[in-house]
C-alpha cells in the first residue's frame, strides 16, 4: 500500500465515481496513480487511457517518487519472463514487488 504525499493527493488518487467504472471516463478523476510503477499523472480526458506524468504534487508541492517502470521491467525479465507475452506473478501487478526488491540501482556515471 502506497503512502501518498498528502491527503489531497490521496483523495484524488482514490477518487471513485458512481457513474463511471473507468476513471478515465470520469471528468472528476484528474490524477492517475500506478502502484506497480510508482507513477503519478494528470488524466488526459480524450477518450483513451493516457495521462501526463508529474514529478511534484500539485497540492503540497512535494517531489513524487521516481518511476520504477524500468526497474520493474528489469526484474520481470530477470525472472525469465517476457512482460508482453507471459503472465507475470501477481505480486508484480501492484507495488508488492517493491517490498521484496533490494535498493534501487545507482544511476550510471556519465
């Protein structure tokens, strides 16, 4: 379970609508959050499921976590799986995989 930076962000991320099953269809859903990748975004209401990544909270100004997308793909491939073709273990469908993961790799020197 992810702790969000502030109550305002938590409220926006956890927003649920009685009229729209898909948050991308709800005009009141403005923030998306991917627990799997630890990514926050502003929902683009264009009929699809896209969002614009954000690095800082629009309400409290805190820096948001770094994306874990690349690390997720590395770990899944390290399991010998193709994330596009194979079923990934259930713990890789949300943020549970991060609990068992070691420290993030250091950035490569330029």
